[in-house]
C-alpha cells in the first residue's frame, strides 16, 4: 500500500496547478460575474493541454491514463473555479465516460474524439420534476418507431442544459416497471423536438448553465442508444465514478479555501501581530487540514480500488458524503477566519462556500449517500416506498 503519487502523477499535478493559477483566475471572474459558461476558446485550450479525456482511451482521443490522474487535474483546476473546471469534469468522470463504456462503437467514434478535441461539450440529463432521489420514478419515455426512438417528456436540474452540444438522457425505453424499463439515449442539441426552459438562478454554480429540457416527439436514431431498457444498473455503476468526481469538485473548494486562508492569517494583523499567532486560529487550521486530507484519501481510495474500472457504490458514496460535508464545514470556517473579507464578493471565499453547498446536492444529496453506505454495510437495498 503506497499513499504517494508517482513521479508522472506529481508532474501532471504540478502542470495542472501552474496552468490553473496562471491562466484561469480571469476566466473564473468572468464566469462568476456573467453567469456564462467558459468560452469555447478555453475549452479548446483544455484540449490542447490534454485535460479533456485524461482517462479516456487513446483510440478515442484521450490520454489513456487512470481515474486518479483525472481527479488530480480536476482538483487543481476546480481550486480556482468549479465552473471553469466543469468541462474537464464532464469529459473525465461524467457522461462521456458512460458513452465510452456503454454505447456502440459508432456513437463512441462520433462523440468522444470531438469532446477530446474541445469541439463538443456533453451533459447528462437524469432528474425530472418527480424523479430526483427516486430516479426509478422517471417518466420521460422513448418509443421505438421505424429504426428510431421517439422521446417525450421533461427533465429538470440538468447542469449544462441549453449550452451543451449533446445530452445522455435517462429515459424509460420499455413498459417494464421501475429500473427494468430504464435505459439512456444520446440526444444532440439541434435535434427537432428538443427545447429548453428558462435559465435557473442558483445560489452558486454560476457559469454552469442549468434549465429544464423538454422532449416533444424528439426523434433520435437507434444508434444513439447508450444502453437499452434494463441497463439502469450499468448506468448507475458508471455513475459511481461521477460520484468521485463530484467529491473532488467539493474537495477542491475546501482545499482552495484552506490555501487562501492560510496565506491570509499570516498577513492579517490584529492586536499587533499576525492572527495565525493566536492559538484558536492554529487549532482551526489544523482541523481544516485534517478534514481536507481525509476527504482526498477517501476519494483516491475509491479510484485506486477500482484501478482502471469503476469504483464500488460503497467507496464512492463514502467519498462523496464525507467530501460534501467536509467542504461545507471547511469553507464556512475559512469565511469566518477572513471575517468581512471572507464575506465580500471581492474575494473568492464566499463563492467557494456557495459552490460547496451545491456539490452536496448535485449528483445525489448527502442523505442518499448515507443510505447507500448503510445498504452496503447490511448487504441489501432498502425499499424507501414501504
């Protein structure tokens, strides 16, 4: 058991850290102020750096590295801004990986290389007005008709909606009840019958567009089926990797907050000395560091245990749950240590706190992760409907 990074991983981490600190702050400021997604020129710059599809197979345009390598880069970019890092998140641990692992070869070849070149952005569409945590209650329906799938229904809380070029849409593809009838299809943005609602105004996640998606007899070619009916289990196994990505985005808010507040308390003077000289501040910093490191170890354990495969639901849920709770706590302490400066929008600390809360909702709320953990401990699933 080795808890150290390889020389190659340390070099990748340093490259990502240097690039993020030198290049991304201006883009982060622009995304926060305008609430617009990162511009296409930055996405293409990510592609040139090799950050899109770090753990995607080389034959599809990725680097062919491991999941930990991808999470290392995501953390460094998201320390500056989660919204700016979002295209890398989606390409490395999100819907692109579902297409790579589950879809047919023609769809893989059509979508994944374009994402890795920075020419396409792909989002996932799962939740509905009455199907969020209870995802198997979804009602968006795909009907097979003449070698195609005709989609009807509505989706909610889709990060990237209206901005992304394509969507992996979870939908009901047969009359089988519950998860047996659920699969997924890939829908391109310009397909007739797809439309978007008004932009959501969220507490955080500025720069990550979010809105409802409507499907009105939207015809999708059969080759765009990612998984047929009955593939819900495969979709959720793939989602275990996205949980690790979500946990890393939360971790990054806390790790970035800790770096900033450590510098602040050594510069800020009160009562004639730097406030780091006060024991209460020292204890708080130590507590924050313990939690950040513990979260990172849980995330890396989940990724390492999976090797080049997928994390277990237990490992990924433990990592996400702890990282989500930790990020809210650590960012809150950082705001408090910086006082009015932490609360001011002139500094990134208050944004980190808002985004940390967002990551504890996105991708499955904290309590759902705890249910997953208990189910894994007991060796059985719990029926929440009884």
